[in-house]
């Protein structure tokens, strides 16, 4: 009797397995390759979507490729070897201006991620602490006379720092000393009192706070600095043919990102647990601080506005970039976002 039951059960399982396997494969309707430059808190929506299984649930078999340089990443998009590259909106605009079939098709971060951190000694000297209610304009004024690191000349932290100073009436050349100290050496310079502070994104800024007692003077992700409030800093630089010829795939990806954004707003604890898997070697306290800081920079939806693209191109020029001669409407599209919105569960 047992053998007979076992045989029937085995036969049933054997018959069911091909059907189950076919269903699994059927769920992955779209094979998509995305390109990133590094692991970054700017990509929180991607990590949440991945580790909440949103890509798979939307029928996307996602492959992530790391590009050694921005040029390499953009080359993959231009050739069609990948669907999109997570980068700055100006990268997509510049590519479009040069005749490449690329454009921005989704917003991932809509605040500038730069933090300005000052050493514990400088914070004590200024009688400044993390709970200070000092307006941001007065915080920027405190930078006068400081020695500040900002990675390398022309980098995003360097340009952002100089922009803040200039807009606030300070001269980046005379009123502060900006030192070209790279990311890997910034914390050592802070510990040895070679600098009074630095401009950089997470998790470096959060590491300085947790491990060295530094204090965040300014966190632009909060949107408190009006000239940069709402700045589109990270977007999906997409292959135009992918958006136009594979609209269902593009919409499926955008739905996964959109669901991640909604989760980060409605249930940040669950989103934090999912994103944590992308940073296994980062100390818990540092991760939590970085997640909290960057959560404010995440948009409610991946929609890109004309005003955001105008502001991104304006920032590019005002920080010394060569003007990008292209019609703004040719640098972005919301076609995939709109399609995703119509089919959101």
C-alpha cells in the first residue's frame, strides 16, 4: 500500500515539476541589463526593488553590470548591450546632444546627496551640535576660513561645495581652503587634524560621524538649501530604442522602482532591511545613519519634470561645465513612467 501511494505521489510530482518550471520561466518576461558605477546610497531604490523581489514580480530578469568608467557605462547603453545606466541627468543630456540615442527615462534621486561634515574639534570651537536649529545660510557662513576636503577638482562634492559657497556670497578661492584629498584619504586627514571638514556623500560622511565624532553641518538631501532643493541628481540614462521598442519591459522596470519608492515612504523599516543586504560589510550604525540621511532624497515617483532637467543643465553650466546644446525636451521622457503608472498594482 505504501509503495503504491509513494509511486502515485512520485508520478504526480514528476508531472507537476515541468508545469512549475514553465511557470517560473514564464514569469520572467523581460531580460534587462542595467549598468552602475559602484555601490552607492544614491541607488537605494534599486537595492530595495531587488531585495524585495519587485523586479522578479514584475516579470523582469534583471542583470546588473558594473562599469569601470562613465564612458564605458554610456558606451554599453549606446550600443544596446544594456538598457540603462544609473548616472547624472547631464550624462544623458550630453549623450543626446552628441547624437546618441539616449535620454533620461526615470528619476531615482531628487536631492543633492552631498553632506558637509566638520570635525569634533571644529564643532566644539563653533559650539555647534547635530541638534542645532541654525538656518542653512548661517551654517554655510561658518565655513569661512576652514580647510575642507572635497575629493578631486571637478568631482561632484567639489562642484557642490563651490556652488554653495558662491551662491552664499563666499569666494571658494579666498574664503576657504579646498584641498584635493581623495575619498580613501579623507578620514585619515580628518583624524590627523589636517582638515577641519569635508564635503562628500554617504556613507563616508556617516562614518566620520559614527567613528570620529564629526558633526554634519549640512545634509543637502534634506532639501533645506533652496537653490538646490529638488535637484535631480540620479536618473536612468536609457537607450531610446529600449524605451520605444520594448515599452512593456521599460514599464515593468519602472513599476519595480516605483514600488520601492512607495515602500521607502510608507514602511521605511522594511525598506531598510531590504537595502541592508546590499551593504553587508558596513557597520550597522553607519548604515542606519546613511539610510536615514538619504531616505529624504528619494522621490515619490520616478517622474522627471521639465523644471528638473532645466535646473540640472543650469547647475552644470554654473559649476563650470560646457553648455550642452540640446533641446531640453529631447533629453528626457516619461513614456515608461506613464505606462508604469497605468499598470501599477
